[in-house]
């Protein structure tokens, strides 16, 4: 389902460019185990492979503190957000037969399908003023 999603957590958070405040609010996290990784990407060719997006903005926090991410100043533009609840803190989204075993979410909360979401389904625009993205973390197994 999300086999193309390559969220590697060893990368440090990139410095946020000058711009407007972006806050991400998460709902549906089922436990305080592990960590939650968030990646903000503006690259339509790398949005599911954040490790390959040198301009991506990363954040990782303990799952028990992951209700809200303040990303700070983000340049106005078009982006996609990916979220992974890495419950066992092994740095990846664990899968069984192509089905995620850990929580995940995307900007715009697209419908679950037997494939990863397309850029047009999860892209959003950061306006010239502060904004909030609300993402529901989902669990299949």
C-alpha cells in the first residue's frame, strides 16, 4: 500500500526558510510508544521519499508529545506532509505484505486506497499568513 514511502529518521531537521508559521495538529495517535516523524516536502518527485529531498523539513518527537508540531517559518508555496508513528522506533514504517503495521498520515487526509497517495491528493498551499494543517493518523493493522 505505502511501500514507496521511505521515511528515514536519521536525518536532522533542516533549518526552516524565512516565511510564515506553519503548525501541524495530529489526531488519532493510538499510543505514546515510540516516536512520530513528520516530513514537509515541496518536491512533487520526492514527496514519498523524503530522504531523497534535500529541501525537506523534518521533525521527530516522542509519540506522547506529538499532538502538535510547530514548524516555524515556511516559505509560501506548495507542499505535502507525511507523518509516521514509528511505534518501535526503528526508523521506518513497518509493513506486512505491503500493509502498514504502524500509523501514518498525509496532508489533506486522503481516502485510504491500496496505493500511496498522489501528489495532487496531498499537496496544499502555505499562504502568506500563518496556517494550520490537521492530519489524522491512521492504522490499518
